[in-house]
């Protein structure tokens, strides 16, 4: 069977029904090597064949198997294959293991907008702050892709919203990235979190909702009311003069 099966789900189902019995029969006569089991697991994950993946893991396939670019957990997470993500985690896959390209499974899920996989990884102990070699964290990846569901999950996990990033050709924190991309729903989630973080940094109370702060966390004059009430001048009665201070 080809390692990569492209086409409709029916083709994958037929491939799975043919491939699995062949592997079972073959294993009766020859014990598969670790390398062969890794190849089988890779084929199963890439093609989203859960039954074949379960068989490969049961025969001893390494749950942290990698190909040239990704760990199998990162491939499953980036593809939104939540069933395989759950299966690999149960088999002992490390949710924080970096792929050869530097991505963690959580970054892979955040980049592709796979909310279910991302939340499952967070519940399973994935490090919400772990960055790749360019400094891109899952929050930056989710902001860059415009995925509010993942951003909300990461904020709930307590990520550092002020951490700068230089990946994806961008610079600045996740809010800066979302503003440049015009992802208004992501900006709406990140703005209050950034304001609270800046206020905590400066020791000042967080700005009220709708009021922006400067980069240093201080008050932004542009956000002040347009009109400010001042004391009216005192009106004197006709024929009277203002009193002058007495001299000694």
C-alpha cells in the first residue's frame, strides 16, 4: 500500500481494510522491526487510519516516532485528527516534544486552527508557552492564523501575552500580529489581556474597558474625553471692585 493515500475517504477505508490484514498475516511469520513499525505508524497517522495506528502501537511502535518534518503527534494535531492525538497521548507520546522543524504539537495545532486538538493537548500537559527556534509560541501561531477559539484556550492557560515573536516574518507580541492581520475577534480577546499585563508590570490598575494604554502602560491622552469641565470665572456685581489684600 502506498504510504500516502490521497482521495476520498472511501479509498482510505479500502486501503485500511486491505493493509491491516496483510500486516497481521505478515507478522505471524516475521516479527516487525522497530523501523518497520515506525513506518507503519507514520502511514497510519498521515492517512488518518486509526485502526492501523492502534495495531502498530500495540505491536510496539514508538509513540514519539518522527518523519523528516514532524513527530506523529504533531502531524495528527496539525491535521485536526483528534482521535489519533488522543491515541498517541495514551500510548505515551510527549506533548512537548519538538519536531525536526522546531514545532511542538501545540504549535502545529494552533497554526492550523485545530481547536479540538489544541485544547486536548493543553489538558494533557502541553506547555502553552513553549516556542520554536524563531521564538514563535502557540499564542503567536494562533494570532497569526486568526483562530480565536485557540487564543481563548491559551489565555485561560495563562500564557505570557507580552512575549515578542519574530517568526512568520512578524515582530511584536501576539496582539501586534493580530492587529496587522486585521483579525478583530482575536484583537478583542487579546487587548484586555495585554492591558492587564502592562498594568501589572507597572504596578498600576488595569485600564477600564474601552480605554487604551501606552506601550509603557501609562495613560494614553488620545483616549481622554474630548471636553473637560473647568471652573467658571467669578462674576462681580455692578459698581463693585475686587478686594485687594490689605497692607500692614
